[in-house]
């Protein structure tokens, strides 16, 4: 998946990349794909979760939490950083 992500990221094919990431996350329960969905949400808002509206924050946190539950270490680190922002964390 990492190679596929790099291929699409280098070519800036965002819509196609997002579709592939969603497929990998939901169909194959790929932990890194869940994390990428979270990153896409946050990157669109200056890399700050608090810049998102409440529903978008909850959706982004779902993907981050799910990535962590599936064992992606980067998600664990991000959750720890996010918790410092007084964010309510939940199990997906």
C-alpha cells in the first residue's frame, strides 16, 4: 500500500487516491489506510483537528482511533498528541 500511496501522492491524484485509501481501509481493514483518511481530513485544515467542524472532527477521530485499534503505531502517537488538545477519544 505504501508504494501505491507514493505513486498517487507524487502525481497528486487526490480523488483516485482517496477512493483507493477508502477501499483499503474498509475492505481490507488496513490500519495505515485508516490513518491516511485521518491525515487527509486534518491536512485540509492546516494540520489542526480543532479547525474542523464537530462532525468532521468526530469522523476524523473515528479513522484515527480505528487505525490505532488495528495496530498502526503512528496512530498511537497521533492519539497521544491529539489527547493533549483536550479531544474526546472514543473506541470505533
